[in-house]
C-alpha cells in the first residue's frame, strides 16, 4: 500500500534540531525515511519506497546528459536517511535546516506522496495570496 499524506501541522524545532511528525504520518516512517532538498526552498520527507522511486527516475535520466547527471549528483549528495524515534521526533541535519530556513517554527505539510517541511514565512511567500484564497475556499 502506498502512503499518502494530507494536511498542514505547525510544529517547533527543539534544541537538537528535531521536529515532531504528526501522529497520522508516523506509521509510514516506522522504518525511517529520507530527507531531501526540494523545490521552492523546502525539504521533502520520503518514505523508503517513494525515495526508491525518485532515485530510479533520476538514474534513468542520468544518461540524457551532463545537466541530468549533475541534478542526480546534487540530489543524492544532499539527501539524508533519517529515523523517527518513539516520541515521533525526527532530526533535521544542519545543512538541510539552513537550506530550508528552518529556525524555530516548521510547517509539516502532507503533499500526497511526500511530506514537506517549510519555514512558515517562506510558505506564505511561495503560496501567495491567490493560492491561499483557493486553499481557504474563498474562490468558489
């Protein structure tokens, strides 16, 4: 069964750079997960199965040229395997926290086949007022 993720949850980084995953997301990461840099300055948390799919896609594209090989290199070089402890805490490596601008507050957002971790200010900047109106149901 493929894990699916939906909803947005507000959490805080602890002093050790860990974030608590929402209870409804934890079972999918019982065997760990993979954190990667993602589009628009957020982090993506992948289940091992989804990470393998992402890796396979990148391996297939590597033969298409130098740019694709470099994308695969950067993706692999900035990916980190993570474990979720019994309290649902997941460490975020310092380089990834820096990339995503995570300092204190973190939005943990289900994005269908992955979980994204966002700095709340960056989320607001990227989503923008038009998209937020759609999300709030004001544009029906």
